[in-house]
């Protein structure tokens, strides 16, 4: 078992291709497994202790025991697209000395507990995990893999696995949290900057009653939330991409700069509408 790096995996595949071997590569979120001549070479993204697997198995056990998939399979919210992120429409580049961040605490485990997917015991176990292990426990619900089949060093076929039945529980959490963020966005109005998964970011002049209303929304649905002030906030634009960076205080009380790029959702959605309309008109 080896640490998974791009270079390590590419070197192993390149060797087998040059040797004109028959082999397969199974790629998933956390692992890559190369099988050739009856032997397996496994690369893992990050070594983990058993807590993430124990958490995953506890979630599965509860989901089966409570027949959770059967309960939610016809719920309208599952038909919603998964969003994860949205920004204020046509947002302009902006800088603030501080920005208000309201985060849901343990958003996905809370969703499962509030909707009857897991027990209080499992919920408490997940909440005592390290954040990375907790995310892994939940992410395994939606795990799938792609299998690349090589013959004499040449790629011949790619097979994608079907998602497991537990994936519905994972995406149920995603879509519920999306819903919470979209409702919070409506409340925030012009003070909304963007949301990212389970956290919403507001400009520093947001009136306290607006913040209170967002918090009350979260509390009504059984979520806990925390307010954090991030510093030295900058949002810039490059075509359809928004680059966001700010200083965030870590658990060790150190300031760490976070930087990421996201597509401007409004522009992307408008482009998709125009392209779809063009394709529909082309059929006439």
C-alpha cells in the first residue's frame, strides 16, 4: 500500500503501458488500485485510522434498520440539483476588512438525525470524530469507482460503477443543506455575498435583525450554527471565475489564508439557458 500521488500512479501506469501489459486501474475518491498479472498495487489518498470506517458502518446500519432509503426515495427534495455553492447575481469585485460567516455545525449528521436516518448514538460518534474522518464516513455513502481496462498497454474500455443505495442518503443531506442556504440567501437579500456548502458569507454591514432571522431559520430546523468573522476579504473576477480569499482563524488561534476559485453561478446558468434554447430551436 502506497501514498497516492499523481506522479506515483502515472509512473506505475506508464510502466505497464510501455511493457504492453494487460491491466486494469480502479479509481475512486480515496484509492487507486492497479491490477496486473494477478497482483494488485494499491495507492491510498491518505492513511486513516479505523474511525472513519466505523462511522460509515454505523451510518449504514442505522439507515438499514430505520429503512431510511425507503422513507426518502419519493421526497421531492431529492429531485433538486445539488448546488453546494452560489454567489450574489452579477457580483462585482469587492474587498472588505471583515466579512460575516455563519456556519452550520455538523450539517450532514444533523440532517440525518433530524430526518430519522441515524440514531443519537451514531450522531454523537460522528460528532466526536476529527473533521476529516467525519467527512470520509459520510462521503463513503456516495462512493463509486471507474475501472479503466487496458489490453497490451492500450486503453480499451472504461466501466463506471453504479452508486450504492446509500448514495441517496448522502445526497439527501446535500440537498437539505442546499435548501437551508438558499433560504438564508433570501433572508440576507442585498447583504448576501455567497454560500459554500454549509456556510453563508455576508457583508460586514448586515443588520443584526437579518443575522438573527438566519440563525432562527437554522434553529427552527434543528441545526446549530456559529458566527465567525473572517478578515482581509477579497473577491476578484476573471471572466466567469470568481477568486475568493480571506484570513480565517484556525482552532489553534492562528490566522490562515484561504483561497479558492469558483464559477460565477449566475453567468454559467444564463449560458446554459442560451445554449439549451439554441439546441431546442435547432430541432425545429
